[in-house]
């Protein structure tokens, strides 16, 4: 059946090729979902990747707070130097 679909894709091209590609993608998704691999992959992403992203965001927030503090100090120095003149 897959060979027949590929022949149709070559013969008609365009939209038919897109529909056939969509068929193959959906077929793979259903296979993964049936095997339970999808749930394992989602759980792995939640446990590992989301934790890593959260850690990076926390570090980024700390860096931004540090930069804000440094900019505030610079603003005070510039303001004070302008007052003296």
C-alpha cells in the first residue's frame, strides 16, 4: 500500500505528496502512542529538560538583578558627577 501511495505522489505531485507525507507522520505517531514510548518521552522531558530550563531561568534572573544593581550604581555616579559641575 505504501508503494502505491508513493507512486501516486510521484504521478500527481503537489497536494497529493503533502497528504501522503501526512499519512506517514500520523502512522508513526500512532505507532509510538501504542507502544507507550510517547508517555515515557514526555515524562523524560518533564523531569530532565524542564528542570534544566528552570535552573537556567533562575540563573538568568540572578544575572539580570546583578546587572540592574550595577546600572543603578553607575546612574548614581553619573548623576553625582553632573551635580558637581
